[in-house]
C-alpha cells in the first residue's frame, strides 16, 4: 500500500490492495488473531451458523484470503470453494477446500449455481460494492444465502473512542512491528471506504436480498450482513 495518506480509488486501489495482501500474507493469520484477541474465529463461526444451509450445500467464500472461512464451512459439513485475487494469500492458505484465483467482481462461476456465499473482512477492500452484490445475486440459486462480515464502528461513545485508539493507533504499531507498516496503517483508514450500514442494506435489497439484515458482534466492532436471494 502506498505510504501516502490518500486512499486510492478504482484500478489503483485494486492493484494496491492485491500487492498489499501478497506482501502481508505470510504473517496475516498470526497478526489477525493477535489484533482481534482471536475474536475473528468466533465471528466467522457465527456467520457460518447463521447461513442455516443444509449439509453439502455449495458455498463460495469470496476474498477467502488464507481460508479461515473455508475451514469453518468444511467443519459445518458444507462444500466450500475459496476465491481470492491475491496469489500470496492463496499460497499462504491452509485449507482442504479448493481455491481459485479470481476477482470477486467478475466471478468465474455459472449463473444460479451455488447455495450460499460468505465474505470476510473484504467489503472495504473491494473497489465497488454494487457490482459485487450483483455478482452474488447472479451466482446464487433462488433462496441462496449470504453472510458478509466486516469491521464496524461501535455506536456507544466510550467504546467508539476506545476502538478508535486501538484500531487507529495500537493495531498499526503491532502490525508494523510484526508485518508491514504501511499495510497496517491502511487497515484502520480503509474503514472509510465502507458506506453507512443503511446504504449497504438498501443495496443488498436492490440486488435481490429483500430480507437483508445486519447483526453486530462484540459491542459493535464487527457487523454481519445476512440475506436470502428471493429471485
Ligand atoms: C482482510 S482480508 C480477509 C481474508 C479472509 N476473508 C478472512 O476472513 O480473513 C481481505 C481479502 O480480500 C481479498 N480481495 C480484495 N479485493 C478482492 C477482489 N476484488 N477479488 C478477490 N479478492 C479480493 C484480498 O486479497 C484479501 O485476501
């Protein structure tokens, strides 16, 4: 990620994000667990349970990174395929699920062919969300389920301040010491890419997930968007 303070947009953002994840891939899991005090493990498991899909359901894990969601899906008896555009993250992955290098905005997947999709902590890394939600709607079967996790900002003022200090000051230091300084400076800033939750919910509804809803975890530091494709 470039060291400048401006957040890149469009193709420049896609290139920067891919390079950044290639670079931090070897230590990604370690830093993730440390930064979240392992809470990320529980958040993904709750997301998988909330999918409420039958055994052997075919699920795409989009922007799968090192395969954590894929492993939780496998453990739940589902049939996942992970997709990510960072070759470095895929190389560092530790999962038995099949992995494909692909752009989440242009999925190499047949229309109406999967039962569900997950996406962990990548919404803010995508260059655009509307085409992503449209891709979800295209590849899912009617009745297909989605579970999309990402960071959030707590609404409680005290928690919000604590979270801002931790995420904005502590995380970049820890990440900088163990991994890449610029990447972990970008991480807290990348939250600015996320539209307000009500806009995300409207976009999901417009894409065909009319029951789209949002659940908060751990005092509101993480949000989960769930939805069922109704067409
Ligand atoms: C913060 S990591 C999350 C990884 C994993 N989902 C998890 O829960 O730990 C974000 C991932 O999104 C991927 N990513 C970002 N934009 C992408 C895109 N357009 N297509 C595919 N993968 C993308 C990155 O390569 C990176 O692996």
